[in-house]
C-alpha cells in the first residue's frame, strides 16, 4: 500500500508540473515583467500622493530645512530687517496687514484671525526658533489655523530668518531705516518682492495668489497704457486702500521698503511686460 501511495503522489506531482508548464506557455511573453513593472508603478504613484501630506506634517525636508537645522540657525541679526520687510509685504501682508496687526485685506475672509505681530507680550515669550518652525511648517503642524501655510516650501532659511527679523521689529513697535542706495536692478527687486503675487511675467499667477485662490490684475501692455509713470509710482509707494473693491486691495504700500530710485527701476522693468 505504501508503494502505491508513493506512485499516486508522484503521478499527481507530474500532472501538476505539466499543467503549470502549459499555463506558462499560454501567457503572453513578458507578462510577468509587465505585471511587476505595473506593481512598481502603482507603488511609486502612491508614494507621490503621500508626499504632500508627509511634508505638511514635517515628514520631509523643505527647501528651508535642507539648508541647515532651523533650531540651531534661526537666530537673526540686525542686518536683515529691511529684507524681511520686503518678504513680509510679498508673503504676509495679505493676511497680517501693512502694520502687522492681523487686519490684512484677506483677513476678513478667514475663519481664524491672523496673528497680531504688534502683540509684544505674546511674542516676547516666543523664541526665534519657535517662529522659524511655525513659519516653515505652517499652522496645521502646530495645531493652529490651516490658513497659515507651510512657507518652508517657498522660502529659504535665510528668507525666513529675515522675515522673523522684521516680525521682531513689529513686536517692538519700531521703525527700520531704509537704505537709499541699492545694488539691485529693477528685475532683482521685482523677483524678490513682487513675483509672489504678480508672477514671473506679470500674469497675476504668483504663488501667494495661487495659495489663497485670489486673482490679481495682470500687468499687460493694455493695462500699463492706462497709467502714467507718476500714477504707477504712487501705487507702488502708497499701495491701494484695503477697503477698495476687487483685487486691487491686495497691493501693499512699498514706500517704507523701497527707495525712490528702486521704485523707478521696478517701473522700468514692469514696462517691459507690455512690449
């Protein structure tokens, strides 16, 4: 009986092996490689979907973090508040306001009131490293408002440090001195201060406008032809009142951060958009 069972088992194994060989012959050539490649592609796609969530939760390095450890390097010096003001007007003004009191033109559309940077008592208890971490990773990562975006994706470490330097000026209710001279061209100033809202070519598709889902008037030749040089100068220097209807209210006053010559140079540069 034992021998018969052994013969029976071997017969079943032999039929199984033949069936498997026939099944493999029926499959299209390269089907196994295609299935494996498809599986790897699906895995890669799933990881891509998870990346934004990982970054928002601090699970990946932002452009700011890749430059160094923010906890060790977030201390600011006295040489950057003016640069910080320009960054503030480009990134923070729409919510936190010209004076930093949380009354920006976009604030009324938010469920949570933006931080009041003039609240010296509150911010005195906050270290520069804490401010750096909050700006870099955003509100959700700290259990705060989702409207505070993680700016570590857009700003470098030095830019965040400069913004903190200006926030400290607002905390202390101080004024910063503006240099009359400048080593930057109109193109440099536009790219450092205006591109966040107006976009690289003046199309109104800057990163801040996209983040907040806002529309700003494109800087086209037709639009520029409606304004004299003096009118453009006044708009840049004094801004547009926040109670103005339409997207114009998101234009801050740059007179405290740009010199007369810098404003003239910026106007010369944006005039090239209409060519």
